[in-house]
C-alpha cells in the first residue's frame, strides 16, 4: 500500500513538472483566450487567468507576449476545444481535454495512444458523470487580519464550496460555473492567486497496484506529450 501510494505521488509530480511540454500548452491557452476576448488582460478575465497560470509555471514574459500576439496575427490558428474519453489498461477511466487546429489529426493521435496501450476511446459523454468539474484556486496568503473561517464566509456568495490548506498553500474549490465570480472575488479582496484552473475529479476513485500504475503511466505520458492535449484526468485514487 505504502509503495503504491508513493508511486502515485511521484508520478503525479513528474507529470506536473515537465516544462518542455507545459510551455506550448500554456501558450495555446493564452492565444485562445486572447483571440476570444481580446488582447488586453484588464478587459479579459480568461486571458488574465491564462497569463497567471503561465507565470506560475515560470513561463518567460517573451513567450507570453508572443502567444498574445499570435492571436491577432494574419496566420493565427483557428483553435477549437475538444474532449475525448476512453478506457486504458486495467479499466482505468481517462478524460482528455484538447485544443487543436486540426481535430482529424488530434483524434487520430489520441486514438492511437489508447489502442497501443490495449485501451480504446468510448463515445463522447460516456464518462461525464464519472467526473465532477471544479474551479480550483491556489493561494498562499490570507488577507491581513482575516482568519480562514472569515475568508470562507466572504467567498460563499461567490460560489465557494471548500477551502483546504496543504504545506502552506490554500486551495479553494467551487463549481466550474462559479469560476468567474470566484476570480472576481479574489481580485476585489486583493488576494494573490498563484494558480487558477478548471479541473476534473473522479466521483468514484479506484486504487490500482504499483504494477498496474506503471502500465497506466505509459499511456498517460504519451497523451501528455501531445501538444494538442491540454489536460488528462483519471479515476486513479
């Protein structure tokens, strides 16, 4: 049990820490946000969030500026956001979020990763009920003179469901539909959010053995190496 837990922890850290894969994905999110809502972060909440997340991953300002500029360029790619759902080795459930300018290419790649691992894609919508989508905000400092209980009361009207603290970092959770209201509430309270995102959490997590996880990780790595893939979520406990 202990070894399997440590393996899961190390695997998750490994996936979050691959900068060479993360920068192109972050850049694509910035470009999409700038194209949809304009290049001015002060007038575009989605762009502000995308830039904030890029800075949290130490993405250079030149990369950020270039991603914004691409949105208004003559050759700006027409990105669309698409999701794919599948079952991987040992029945693990996998939800894949993509942003692509060529959905034919993307679905062919994603399908091949599943097939080569012994898994397969399932019809869109099959796994929606197996994951709950949450808005997640990470921050490190409470407003001066405010206790955590006070902050919770202030954020409830914005849609807050729960706040937890782990190793000096606070995590605030809300329904994904409350993302904008929560972001505005943090701004009004001058709370510096280190990272904000929409994530999917399994409603019924499943525990796998270390050997099974090693096989599953090979598929997850392949998916996350693909530049069209923006997020990969599983039902791993």
